[in-house]
C-alpha cells in the first residue's frame, strides 16, 4: 500500500515537473517575441538616427521639386454627384464612369467633348472621374431581410447573414457618389445630365421600371380596396355592437355573441393597421422606383478647390524622395550583412 502511494506521489511529481517545463517554455517563447520586437524597434531608431541627415536632405530636395511642379500646375476643383440606383443599374453606371476615366487617361478629349457636348478645351480640363458606394450597414440588413422573406426557411438556414455580407458588393449599395476633378471650376453642371441619361435611356432598365411600377400600382390598388372593405366591416360591427348595447340598456334582450363581435372588431382593427403599413411600404417603393436613377444631389455649379496634404506636391515629392533614399540605404545595409555572412560561412 505504501509502495503504491509512493508511486502515485512520483507520478504527480513528474506531472508537475512536465507542467513546469511547459510553462517555462511558453514564458520563454513570449519573452523571445517581445525581445525580438524590442530589438527591431531599437535597430529602426538607430537606422533613422544614423541616417537622419541623408533622409532629411532627401525630403527637402523632394519637397523643393514638388513646390516647383505645383507652381506650374493649374488649380484643381472637384464636385460631387449623389445618386440612388434601381433595377441593378449600378454596374452599368460604374462601367460608364470607368469609360469616362479611361478617356481622360488616354487624353481622348475629342470623344469626351462629343459625349458631354463640350468644347475640346473644356473636355481637356477634366482630370478624373471617380465613383464609389456610400457604404451603409442598413443596406445590407435591408436586403438580407428581403431575402429572408422571399425564400423558404431551409434556404435561409443554409445561408447566414455573414455569408450574405461577404457576398455583398459595391454595386449592391443603394447610394453612390460620383466625383469629377477639373482645372475649371464651372464645368460640372454640364456633366450630370449626360451621366444620368446614359443609364435612364437604356431600354432594358426602362422595361424593368415599367413592369415594376405596374406591379406596385396593382398592389397599391388591391391594398386600398382591402382597406376599404375592412373599414366597411369595422363600421358594420361597430354599429351592431352599439345597437346591442342600446337594447341591453333597455333590458329587452341579452346577446351572447357580443363578445365575439368585439373580438372580430379588434381583429379588423389589427388587419387595418397591417394594411396601412403595407400601403406605406408600397408608397415608398413607388417613390424610390419611379426612376431608374434617383438624383439625391446634383453636381455643384462651382467646384470646390482641392486642398490638403494628400494633394500637396511638396509633401508628395518629399515623401517619395524620403522613401527612395531609405530603401537605398536599407538595401546597402542588407548587402553589407550578406557579404559578412558569406565570409563567415566560408
């Protein structure tokens, strides 16, 4: 018995030794990670300290070149067009804006002038077309709710919200921003009609709009008819209950069905509320989908001048020169390290 107890104590002691060694290894691993990070930070600081003059001179020269370039460049202005797309027309809108941007990149100002009905000098002032979605989490939730209502439970269970969100693209957002940059500040009001017309005059989208609005109109009429019938039944029940109450007051009869009438009246009231909510939803959809593209905000007639550090040529050129010299110095240091390593390995 004593021998068995001693064996158990030895086993427990061995277990604690193994656990202790494991904890020591984990602590040592964590210590090595922090030591490596600390060593890297110190080496980085030493690198910048030892090369501060070279890097500073590179930044100064780059900034000076940037200032010269900036003084020769024309001022740039930008304006913003906000639109809400319907009937999956966002892809076509993105494709069109990308086409305009390609024409600017290729300096095909003749075709740009023809598309936007501009003079060629005005078309040459256009410097950039950008389109991006206004990212709104509610758009994802709303479209997922519509999916849930339109498919069976098994499909919804097999397609989670996370998967739906991952599959959600920039084209699926409701509102999109189109930004145009130009060296002229008064050209933007000539652009929005052409950009929108390229979408709304598409026969396919117009057919979808027509069919969708016909369906919404039929749904609206049906809901209004049902609501009218519900109101008539509600008034009839209300009148019947009032007459029964008068009869009961006069002590003539007692109607055991009055409670049932009251319950039905409450059900009709609930149905009327539901129909009203559905009518509101249909009305909103009719308003939203009355056009292929709804303009939320037009281009401002006078563009806003582009300013800020990200647009400052001195900062851009200075940063670029700084990074180029830093990369050169790092490669030089790497070359020395490789030569030393090669000599040691021989």
